[in-house]
C-alpha cells in the first residue's frame, strides 16, 4: 500500500491505532527445574577448598548458611578473603560513632585475639547474607557499567568499575578473583567486606560537601526529618498474618507455597543539584537559592492547579517549613518516596531481546512517572537512547510525543522537535540506609512546562510506579531465583502480600489474594505484574495528574481462568462514593471473539487501521508495538522486528474504561470487583499497567496516537 495513503488513513483516524502485542501475563508456569538439580563442586565446596576464605567460611557456618551453599539453587557469593574479614572486624570494634558500643563486638573476646568469636550471631548473619545473592551472576551479568544487585539480606549492593577495570562492591570491596563457576552459581573473591551504610538519607547527604547548599535548604524546610523514616511500624511474622500464600491452579487446588515480606520498609530518592550546578545558575549560597525559588515559584498558581483548588497560595517569606513556601516547594519536588539506585529509575533495556526484557523493540524507550513530595505532582524519568548513551533525563519534553503522522512508528522527526532537554541524572549512586542521592546536572523545578508539556501526553503507569512498597522492599527488580532463595529454595515465580501491606490498596473482604508476578517470570509490561485470585473486591489509589479530562485504559489479557470484573471510579476508597465504569468485563473471552475483534494487522493491506477503529468502537485497543512476544512463541525473522509480535499466542489488549474529569487536588481510586456468581478461588484479576490520556490527545484532528 502506498505510504502516502497510509499516512492519510492515520491522520483521518484519531482513534489510537495500536499494534499487536506480544506481552502476555498469562503464560504457562515458568520452568524452575534448573534451579534445583546439579552435580559437582558447589559454592560451599569451593569456599572450603580455598585457604584465603577460612574466616568467611567460619561466619557462614556460625549461622548455618554453609548448608545453603551446598544445596540446590542458584547463588552468587562475594567471598571476602581473610585479610578483608579481620580488617572489617577491626573497623566495627573501633567505630566510635556506632549506636551500640563496638557495634556489638565482644570486647573480651576481641582483646584476647578471638576476633571471629567476638562477632555476634546477628552480625555473622548480616555479613553472610549481604555477600550472597539468590541468583547466578557472572561479571558480565552484573553489567559493564556496574549496577545494583539484590542480596539475601534484602539490602541492595551497588557495583561499579574502578580505574583498573575491576568490579567493586559499594566502592570498597574489589573483586580480585572473578567468575569461579560452580554447579550452583558463582563465587567471586573480594579483598574487603562490603560495608553496609547505617546512616539515613539526611545524615548521608550531610557528609557530602558538594551538596552543601541543597542540604542547607533540606534542613531549613524540615523535609530532612521526613527522610529519616525507615519502615512502617507494622510487621507480619506469622502465617495467620496473611490470608493465603499459596498459588491456586485453574481447578482451584493449592500448588506452590509463596514467599511474603515480613516487614515493610520505607525509602526515598533525592535528585540534588551539586554546588557546582547551582553556581552555574548564579546560586552561590543559601540566600541566593531562596531568591531563585521565590522567583521560579512566585506565580506557580498559574500552572499548579492544586494551589487554587485547595485555597493555598505561594509564600515567599522565611517560614521555610510551610509546605507552600517557595523554597519548600523547590526542595520537595526533588524527592521521590522510592529508594531507586541509578539502574532502577526506569526499566532499562539491558542489551538482550531474548530474555526478560520485552518492551524495547522498534526503538521503544524506557520511561516512568513518579510522584514527588510536592503535593500531587509527578516527574517523568526518560531514557531516550537506551542502546547508545543510556542516560536518564528528568522532565524531557518533545512536542506531540505520543502522536504520529505515520503508521506503526513514533512519527517523523519533524513533528517531534525537542522542546526541553530535561535535567540529566548523573550515573552515580550515593547510597544510604533508606535510599539514594543522585546528582543532577541542571536546575530541577515544577514549572509551566511540566503539566502543559512534559505530562501532556499518553501517560502509561506500570502499577509498580505508583506503589512504592515494591521498590522500597527490593521486590520490583528481584529475579525469580532471588525470590526462590528468600523462599528457602521454594517457588520464586510470585510473591504474596498481607492485605494491608500497601498504603494504596484497600481490600474489602478476606477473600482477596494479592500477588506479584516476579520480573522475568512472565511476559508482561516491564516483565512483571500485580495480580491475584479469588472472590476479589479491592481498590487501588491512582497516581496524581494535572487537572484535565482523560481517557482511562487498563491492560487486559483474555484468559480462561479470568473472571467477570466490574470497575468503579471515585475520589475515595469508600465504595459508597464510587461510580461504575462501563459494564462488567468478561476476561474469559478470547481476542478473536467478535466482541473484541483482534486481527493480524501485518496481514492486512492497511496495516490494521480499519480493525483498530472497529476494536476501539467495542472498547478495546491492541497492545504495545514496543513489546516483544515471549521468546518461545516469537517468529524471529531477519527481515523485520515487527514479526516478533506477529504470533497467535496469548496477546495482551488494552480496555478503554471511559473518560473522567480529574482535579490535581483530588486523589482517585479504581475499584475491581469480581461479579462472576459462579466464581471460585482460581479466578484472576490483574493490574499490569494503566494509561491516562488527555482527551485532546485522543481526539486530535490531525494525528493519531502512535502504536507504542
């Protein structure tokens, strides 16, 4: 078909053309058998045979973890050598800033030369678990630029590359013998014990003089005190604390016992300008920063609708603790209530399209939206060149970003001029006990361009974007093998949650089952999904949006063990204040059912444009053009990436729930209720991603939505 004709069709249909998706969250159960069978030398055997690791082996044996490393599973061990272990014990003992004298090291035993014996069992457990991963990671697997790995202690470990090309843990422990492969993983020998930072975020920032101006502002606003929280008060210790932590098969029988978190950690990320960045903007001290904030935010009511809707005004006085003082607003917009290391700010493309990373074919670009501490505001994080420089920018803005003048692409360059480069995030982790500081290379503000440019596009929220508990408890980026290790070698495919675990999720009955499909285990947006089973009835708090009218969409996967679901919308989780959105949706009907009308767009002369319009009239849209089908289903041809999505496997759809008017000052809730009268425990609900699209984007008279 002539390309000009195709462009005309696209312009004539402001109905949101979308391509077939290959991201299904209803795959067969992942094969975990390779995690549990092996023969030959284990990690335990290697450590026992290595003379330089006797001290570390003693620590492992004190807490029984040597048996773990001799068992089935996949592990990575960063084993500190003897010199490193004894050096670390000396540091613990001589630490005059420790809250507990000598960090709990026994004085008598230490002074008598019995340094290993002087460690408490708790210290031994922490040291051992912080140097073990529940997954198999070679040096290459950890990335040529470094990154973050999840330890069995549940505390992330940062890796970096030093000037000699060595991989270094937390900037201190260098790997001096790498990739010692054993039958249940890898052992890497390091020259020091990797230190764990016990300082909260505010205290850690104070130690970095390059942020002196920002830190003074953080302290003056009182926001620094809010960043000292490390966990919710509530913990869950016993099985009765969670209603059910078994998988349920399609016939309703229990299958795998699942792991669940026993505590809920709190965390934060600060994106902070260094003094040098502020100097380049004409700011050399605290007083000049106050002047800058007053100037930038003085007229914020013109674009920050929250102010007028709540009756607040911007203060330029010297009560910096006032949440609507200009300086307070400036600082608050730099803080996100999720602890994000530099490689977990967006779901990055890691360079392999065959395993686990299904969202970045056809030049797809990683991007996420996060709520900040400036009330009801968002920032956008975007990695525009995932295959080249891999830099992340805050509030980067291209004109008409999610519209297109072509079929099957993001549109010509001419229609997407760069309006705002955004603030570049420096690739550097400054890790604290409860979060991270990331230096940024420009002044970050919530100005007119954010709600009227950056966020004036189709916004797609992975559920985990607006539920901080996933990130703060190191669950969002955990792998199946890591969760299996947390689960004592059991299933790692899913995580179960207590019903009151999430601040943004309210369950109305005890039959709800809250689950997380672990990243990498399922073919879904960002390779994970929030879901559950049973006679469910629950509400999820939506992210804050600028004031306006939006079309709301939710991902949808036809599945035989789905259910009838009614969606409701309201400004409160009170069911009496919610209204139904459309009629109940039958998740059991297949995509080829006439009520949906999915087709193979790549076999149609107009590339599926007419079918897209027909599907939309029925309330459906295809899935995402930037997603690859599951590897075992993919049609991998050398001619075009499009064929990677051209399968007849389980194909995810988007369901249009309706249009809503939103105020920035309100928070909205989406309720999911099982309305199947014959439903059982095996019936599934799922919230993978949700889209909010300004109606003027949907109804654009000239351009269609792109297929991404």
